[in-house]
C-alpha cells in the first residue's frame, strides 16, 4: 500500500520513465512464489517468501521511487525548505561569514536611513503671535483644514459646537484651541501645536496666546520657533487697540526679535470684514503705521519682513492666490507661497549638541521635550543633562509623532532617556556653561512708573526655556546710542530708552551661552509685573 502511494502521489510524471502497473507487480510476485514452491516441492515457506519475494518487491519499489523522485519536479515549498536547511547548515559551519553578512546588511540599512534623512524635506517652526482676537488660532485651524489635516466631518462638529456657545465665527479656532477653558473664554491659554506639509517644507505650527496675562507662555513659543507670523486685525478699532501702548502687538514684535525670529511675516487678517471690504486704503494705513516700529525693533523691513492681506476665517489668499474679482489691487503671493519661499540662517548639524528642555514627563521612562538648537542626536547617544551633570543614554527619539533614528538642528523632539550606570562608559562632551552670574548688554524699554534702573533692581529673567528671578548687582557702563560703544564715565542709574552693560545675578544655577557663541541661548528679556522692561544679550560668563 505504501508503494502505491509513492507511485501515484506525484502530479507530474515524466514520460521517459517506463510505466509499471500494480497488476504487473502482482504477476511478478506470483511468479516468484511459484519458483519458490517448485524448489520446495510445491510448499511455500514463509521464510522463503519474506526473504526472497518481498525482498525483490521492496527493491523494485525503492528503485521505482528513486526514479520517480529524480524525474518529477520538487514542489516549491519542499525546495524552499531544502534551501533553508542548506543555508542554516552553511551558517552553522561558517559563523564568520554569517556575521560579516549581518554587518553588511546593517550598514546598508543605516546608509539607506541616512539617505532618506538627507532627502527629507526641510523643517520650519512657525509661531503665530499678535494681539488677542487678531485671528491667530483661526488661521492655524484653516491651515490644517486646507492642508488636509482636518476633514469636513470634524469641521461640521466644530461649527455645531461653536453655534451652541453662540460663537459661530470661532469654529476654525477650535481646531487649535482644544482646551475647554480656551473654547469657553475664546482666548488661547497654552501653546497650541500642530503639523502640516507643503511640497518642499514640513511645518510645525505654534499658536501663542495673545492676552497680556499669558506673555510668559508666548515667550516659550517664540523661543522654539524659526520664523514668526504677526497677525494683525484689519477690523476698525482692533488694529488700533493692539498697536497702542499696552497692546500686545508692540510687545510681541520686541519679544520675537529678542528670541531670534529674524524673519517676520505680517498677515493683515479680516480683510473681508464689513468695516474693511478689502480696502487698499486700510491695508496701506496699517503698513505705514507699523513699518517704523519694526525698524526701531531691529528688523530690516525690505529683506526680513513680508506683508500680505488674507481672510483667515474664509481661507482667502492662504493656500492659493486670490482672484482679481476678490481683491483687484493685490497681485502678490499667497500665504503658503510665502512660507515655502522664506529662507532662514543655516544651522550647524555638526556642532556641540544643545537642546533646552521645555518639558519633562514619565512615559515608560523619562521623556524630555525641546528644540534642537545645535548639533545632532542619534538613538544610543550618551548625553549630559545640565546643570545637574547627569549622564543619560538616548533610547528613543520622536519627531512629529514619528519615531526616528536621528534628528538635526531645528527639530522639535521628544527624547526618551535612561540613566547610565557608574560602570558604563561615559562619553566626554563639551557641556553647556552653568552660571549664577553673567555680564550682559541691556536695552531698557519702559520701566514701570518711570522708575530708575540701578543696582538692586529685581526682575524676572526669561532666557530660552529658563524663567528665573534675577537682580542687577552692578552697572558697569552706559552705552552711547549713536556709536554703540561703552562710555568711560561711571554710571549709577539709567532711565527709559538707555542701553547699559551690567552684571546680573540669579538665585539658582542656569545654563546659558554667550550670544557671540550661541545666539539662541544668549538672548533674554527682563519682565516685571507682567510687562517687558528690557531685552538683552549675554556678553560674559562667570562660573557657578
């Protein structure tokens, strides 16, 4: 029976093999039995039957089985199994070659990842700043809708929710303002964060609060950004309120410049409002009033500033250029075109690694958040957390919610870290300086109640992600505003508008750099009672 199965189980048989039927085999068996009975006087002995007849039959079956197996193609699964066995056998006997092959595959994979990283779109962080109710959150929500990050069903849901709160025109802002407190009050409280892409650039949107009570949060957003978008409302009365003394338009411009936003896009929003109706006269009026202030703040309005009119609520002149039927006097680019074409100073991916930590939380270990200001980071790197000099190892890097193997300057990251044991190798790095005192050059903006600025003056220091109480311990010299050089005469105090070199002391150790070495980590502001009184840059460091 076994032999029959061997013979007919294959679905492919080559015709060159002689075909032998089961009846032929039975005839051979009978002939063998007759031969055996003749030799034993017609008696068939079991021993002779088993030793001669069955032996010959088994031999014939084996021969036929071998011929069929040699002639019939081996099924793919069987061949794959045999090949696998051969590979495993080869690996077992050639461990060095297998190790070499694994190393080559790993190197090829890393090379492919680096190539993909090199071909990755450039990344820009964009912060939306401006006076409260200018339309920052609405513009951010419209960007996400136009770039396909939000679908129509979600928009309909937000429209219904806004209508129930009697805030019909706020539904686009709900995309960015996810906090219930923000939706009820109608103002942004926390930094909203979202991502979108154009054909050439990946963008991270940072929606900063516009209310004066949350300027410290706006500073956090500005310190993470590469370019700023100053949103101005064209509606009658709203521009004037924001631009007057005490309005946030002025303060936000100064803070943007202080924290290194060298490029500024001025979007004149709400141009479709009934009080404006795409009026060129209103647009020109706003531009003429704000340009002198931008120049006084240090911006080159011809190279570093771009103006354009939009409607954030309706999405007009945002992703595509608006038609002449909407605004006959405007022939410039759309908002997305300006974002795509804007250039920022180059970053150094090979410099010392610097990432100010803006937040930290526990999630399967310790996760820190921040923007890479200099250098690059890879999974497996050994780093030092300052000022505590804690050695850590990078076990995971997340960029735009995606896990990546490496990241360069300009990226906003979440980095999962773990401690390094004493017996592990610790890499010698160039740590960031840690100080309790430093020398700085200050520009006094507006002191409270026309107070004088002298030794003993106390304020709140904002420098990158650090917020610390500080005290002016010494005025070293006053700076001549015409020559921008220190005066020789000793100074005891200065007033509004003065520039001075002074020594500043902080209560706790902080990590900073000289402005000349790392501008991103050497700019700061001084604030008192919720108002920015001075901006400055670090010129000298003292040891902690």
